[in-house]
């Protein structure tokens, strides 16, 4: 399964780059944005790629580009510390693509995919280094808490039915694999829901992934630190893929605008064009928002 970069040209063009800029690609991923950003920079420029998944950081994807390259295995919410470790005070542009690589979903061992059998981890790295995994949530948390996670992080309308089915199943046998969880979810849903074009486990898996990786808190922290790291006139662009993420980005950008700290480059989010959707239907939920840091706002 090969990943296709979403809103490739729209995102990079929206950064309004100059050849000598210092740019942070906060989610290196499959390297699609990385390649185009780096090609826009000269040898006087600097590209910084960050990814929490060490397997994503393949420098060969940037072969032949001119700027100085830094690839960092860390969570993008730590952007302040990352830049400090590189002795960089301010940057000219930052891009974050909140989508997940298709390769991660193809790897059953990480537990992200409802299409492949694997352990219920849903962690980037060693599950033992996380406070809890998806397996812990499913087998140890209270029914109402599970329901709140599934509804709150994915807006799954059948969250309570799914949570009840999970709790009933775990009384008999611990739920430890993705395929077993999918089976429980399918059995909990009404027949009409099973006929949807979207896989019945999509929202539940999304919610568990967000909870395990604390993605919403991480996103809020990232936006604050990223905007602070921008030089005056610099731009922050974020591509989100579900409504909860987009609301956080929208409200955060609006607060910065209302505080006279930034101006919205995109008053409405940029969505993929019809031509892109023909070749990559998974891009249909993508939304790109861009904000520019106002000059002299701190003076």
C-alpha cells in the first residue's frame, strides 16, 4: 500500500517560501511535502523534518536537494526543544500534515489497521513506553469511559452500543487483537450501519488511536509552540483530516487573529480539487488552513 501525499502543491505554495528560508516539516511522513519543500530551497536554506515514527525518516527521499537537512525523531509538539537543540531561534515556515502514512496502516504489528490482524497497540514505538495502549482501554476501562472516548474522539453515533458489546465480550475473553475488536464492533452495529461505504470500525479505531497518542493535546501544544517559533511574516500551515482536529486548528488560528498576532491566509479551509480526489479518494476529508504571523506584533 503506497501513500499519496495530500494537497501537495497547495500546502507548499501556501508557505510562500524563499530559497534561503528555514522550514520545519513537522510531520515528515512519506516525504512528499519534504521533497517539494527542499526543492524550493537553495544551499542557503535549511529543511528540518520531524516524525515521531523513526521508520519514516529516510534521508534517501531527499537525495539531490540543496539545503541543509536535519531529520529528527521526536513528537512535533516538542518543536521548541528541537529547534533549541539545533541552535535555531526562529523559522520562516512550518507545515504539519496530520494524516497517517498508509504504510503505518499496512503494518499489522502496530495495531493501527482494522484490515490487518495484529496486537491492539496503536503506538508509534515500544508499547511498554506508553502509559496505556488500545488493549488497556478496551479491556480495563469502564464502559461509560470507553463510550465517551469513542464518541468524543470520533463522533461515533453508536459509541454506547460498541462500548457495551466490548465490555460483554471481555467478560468471556480478553480482547487482544485488531480482528477480534473488529468482530465485536460489527456485531454491535445495526445492519444498516454495516452497509455504509465507510468500514464499521473506522471511527472506533480512530478514537482509540487519538486517545493512546494523546493527539488532541499534542496538537494544541504544537500550534502554540509552532507559532511562537515563527519569525515575523512566517507562515504555519496545517492539514487536518477529521472535524475534531480541524476545529482545534480553526479555533486556535482565530484566537491568534483576534489577538492581532496573526492573519488568516485561508479564511476558509482549502480542500483537495476534484482531480486529486479522482486519483486519491482518501483525501476527501483533508482541510488545509494557513496563518501568517504579523510583523512587529510583539513590539
